[in-house]
C-alpha cells in the first residue's frame, strides 16, 4: 500500500487472531510493529518472531489498556526501542457476550471498560505523541451497528467506540491525525472447519448476502488501506466489512 513503508505502527491485542493478521499485513508493507498486550507473553514472543521474519523491526510490551500509567510506560519503552510511531490500530477489547438479564453489574463494567475505556486511554495517549500525517484505526464489530439477542454489553460498548472514533476524528483533524475504524462481521480462518464447531454461527453466516464468513486477512487488508495514502481523504468513518450483514434484517431467535 502506498505510503506505509518505513512507518511504525502500534497494534493492541496483536499477538493472535485478527490482531496478528493486521500486524503481519502491515509488516508485509514495510511497517515496523510494536504490540501492546495484556498477558500472553508466549503468544507475543511468537508474534514478534513472525514479524521480524518479514524483515521489519518488532517488539512488544505488556499493559492493561484501561490503566493510563501502564499505557504510558509501555509507550515510553516502545519509543526508546522503535522511535516515533505514525499508526495505531486499537484492536484489543473484550468479546464477552451474554443476555442483559444474565449480566451482573461487574461483568457489564468489565466489558464496557475493556472496549470503551481502553480505546479512550490508548488513543488519547498515542495521539499526544503523534505528528501530522498520523492515523488511528479503531476496531468495533458489526454488532455496533445492529443488535442481536445475547450480545449484552458488547454491542453497546462497541457502538460507543464508533461515536468515540467520530469524536476523535473531529477534534484531532486540526492536528493532522486521521481517525477511522473497521467494523468486522463474523470472521473465521479460511478452511479451518469452524462450521462444524459452530453450527449456529454457520446458519447465521448462510443468511448473509455474501453467504460466508470473512477472514482475518480481509480485515487486515482493510486496515492497510485505511492506514495508507490511498485513504488520505477519509476520516471519521467506520468501514463495515461484514458480508453485507448490517444491510439486512434476519433473526433466528
């Protein structure tokens, strides 16, 4: 992608899954990568090794994304190792879901804190360290745009991330920082046989206009586009990558 080579990106929650796919796609475009993770050091070590094998510099630091002092410490350590950064992909968060009447106050607060507070803390601290021409990309599942039974705190917390993305884009445009987001639908590795393990989800996916799940690589390529010069006139937008799901109405419950 145009304009990515030689930049440095921070990817939260980038040690596995969609986050790792994003980090690897950026690395293939010549972007140095810093991962911020909460706990799984073994996965982070493997992720960093895979990124370095792509020919870029890479490192990771641990932090609770909802605790500002820990985020600041991680950013300072990353800055010492990799220098300034021009990209942030805020991928970390909670995917926990449960019906509202089954949610305790504590669990509600945990999900909202992980998804909304964590995004706010990381984005504001990173923005303070960014220069003109930088890009922040948030991740908020398609549940932010439509409701379904059992989503619990997940959908509302991600809907708040959508609004926060727009607010950051508005306030930070004068600083030369673009803020965009990606809203993935059902994402599963291709040819992994997930349909046998998740038959109910497979039924839902069959009702999508494109009649398939997306792949982590498709989300990663979308992030690369938004981070690139090809998207230089885009800010404040959430790009739905959901097989058309948010444009339809279907319920099985």
